[in-house]
């Protein structure tokens, strides 16, 4: 996922796990969308405990209004995953005071 995001020139973070007491720690966070979009890589899908935790994370993101993209590598090629488009950057214009 990181390689794809870099290749596409996306702005993102890879949050460090267990650094603070955040209720969730996403795999990636796209910072070029408004609001930022969380990406979860579901590498252990099918494990009951893992799936329970993923359900909790989904509920948290939905309640907080955080956009979520999920990718399950075992069932979907990375190239097939649709990511939200990057927000257009506002061009900065300056005007000189007269």
C-alpha cells in the first residue's frame, strides 16, 4: 500500500501504533483528502478476534465521520482498490498592499 501511495504522489501518514491512547490506530491516513481518509489493510480477515476488532474500528470511524477505505489483500488486487481523489490544492495568491 505504501508503495502505491508513493507512486501516485499521494500525501499520507503511516501512524505509529501504541504511541498514544487513541481508540484506533489506522494503517494509513490520506492527508490529501478533506477530511483525511483512513485506510485499513485487512491482512487477517477471517480470524474471529481480528474481525471483531475491525468491526469496532468501523463503528468508531463511522461515528466520528471519518472516511474509510478497506483493502483485503487476500481477495482484492491492490490495483483494483479505488482510492478517493486527492483534493485540489488552492493556489496561493498574494496581493501587494498599495
